[in-house]
């Protein structure tokens, strides 16, 4: 399916390295995305007043200042700003399934805490997250329901948070010997 169809169906994908979109402000980008999803759902476009209110609420969730809305999407953003911006976008779109590809990559400890806090605030009984990471430190903030270890394109071991701690201690070499 094309990306817009997946998005309309409630799937969100964050990237390890978010792209820059010169010439497109965050406010215009998000208003277009939110209203496209609403149109797909048979809903009228969100009024500017309601959109602005929603945007301010979601920005506060990931500690983004209001001046972000006039900046071009990810242009000149630090790594932490790009990741916070992706969590902000996810918050605005309220997907049912979010796939976060190494969302902790390049984050300092403060940005990691803010991004994880945003994910935790968004998690509820109506959505799910697949968080792809190579490091335990993200799981100090986001407690997973399940941990799956992939090797060579397949899941070779599953468990709870303890499995992530074991990986942190032993590294990944031992998973080559595992078979499900």
C-alpha cells in the first residue's frame, strides 16, 4: 500500500533518520496530514481553532516550543529535535499501530526521557507500539509488554523486560545459537 493509505488505516512509522522537507512548515504539514486522515474517515476538516488547540497540547507532551510550527519539517533540527518531532507527529495522528525504528538513536539522556515520556503518554488500550532498539536504556523508560530478539530476519527468542537485560549483559552473539 502507498504510505498515505497505511497512514489513513492507522499505521505510523518513525524513521531512524527522519527526513527534512524544506519549504513545508510543521503547522501546514500537520494540518494537511490531520485533515487528510479526517477526510478518509468521512469527517469534516478540523477548524483552525481546534487544530491549534490540539497542536499546543501535543507540543507540550513532547516539550516542543510553539516556534516549531513555523519551521520547515526537520530542517536544521538536531537529532533530538527530529525524534521529538516524530513523536509529536504521532501524537497528532493518533495511530492504532506505531512502529518506532531506533527512535533512541542519537538522543541525549534528556531527549530520550522526553521521547519515551511521549510514547508512554500516548499508549492506551486502543493502540500498540513496536519499538525497535539495540539498547536497554530506552527500556528503562518504556517498559515493554514483550521483548523479541530478531536475528537474520526472524524472531529467535521472546520474553519480557528481563530478556532485554540479558541482552545488555551478554550482547547479541549468543542469539545466533537460538532456535524457536
